[in-house]
C-alpha cells in the first residue's frame, strides 16, 4: 500500500499550507470574525473536523487565540502584522508626512498605525508656536474620542468598530457606537473626521485614514491645535493637506 504523502510531499504540504493560510485569512477578516466553527468550515470548503484541527494548530503556534468561544488574532500574528506595517508604512515615511503637515499648517501633526484593535502613535511633528497640542510617540489613541480614531472607525465594519471600542475599555461598546453613529457616517461620507475639544478641552483636530492595499485603514494622520487659534475654518482648510499626504502614503501600498 503506497503512502501518498511520500509520493507527493510537495503537493500535500502545499495543499496543507494553503488551507491553513486560507483559514487564517478568513478568521481574521471582518466577515469571518463573527462566524461559528461550522460557518468557517463551510466558507473555507472543508469538513468541520478539518477546520477544528487546523484552528487548533494555529492556536498552538500562537497565530490565533480564543475569545468568547471564537478564534481571533493571536500574539504572533499581531507581531507579524506590526512588522509588515512598519515596513509598508514605516516610521520614517509617517514622520515625513507629519513634518510636511506641520510645514503647511503650522500646527502639530500626528501619525498613528493600526496595530491589532488599537491605534498607536508612531510619529509627531510639533508646532513651533508656544501653545500647541501635545501627544507622545507610543501612546494609545482612544478610537471613540479622537479624530484619528473616528477616521479609522468610520471605514470599518460594525464588528471591527466594536473590537476597537472594547480595546478602549468603554463600559458599553454598543451604546458608545450608537452615540457615534452620526459622526462616523459623516466621516465616511466626507473622508475626514473631527475632534471638537472632545479628547482634550481647548484643542481641535482634523484627521484622515491611510488605506492599505485592500482598502482598509492601516494608519491615520491628524493636525491639531488650540481651538482659539485653530478655528473651525482653519481646521477645515487643513483637510486638503491631510488628504494629500494620506493619498501619497496609500498609493505606495
């Protein structure tokens, strides 16, 4: 009796790897995040027993974890995603974008990257003016209260929006999302998000999302300044510069 795996090792390993990667991609997609095991197996075109075995393997390697009975991105996958993000949307490019924004607006500019379910500040360019907005590289940006967070949320599915709000540790993510619905719809339609002294009293911001190759947000850029100087009219004028920098970054994805 012949051993098929011995006769065709490359074909079998390729098929096995392909099924692993297909299942992994499905699990972490917006659509797959809410699927049950049987739904994942059906969509992946494999028996439930096979899907269960492959998911177990991915969990054992740290690519997936189990959250509330469903598979979710694990630490190794998040680490890889962060490394890819650094390569494709590296700190130097984002730093250059913030410098260009400060040069054109004379206000402080910030760039963050989407890492897992959070937004992390990776670049800052400070205004030369004595009174200015202040953020620090490495800080987590609250997705529901910041312009950058709302710019990103406005382009995500509801399930992913809730993931980000849960990561913010808000008491009631669904109620918070409902309270943000009009703002997020407006941001999705206009292409930019606003913060009218919500995150920090006295400070106003405008922000846009940077899109990856698949059209999902991978980063965000913002310009902010004291509301007494960075008026609504001035803030809205900064949107053109934000959009130009975001398009440049997105076009290289």
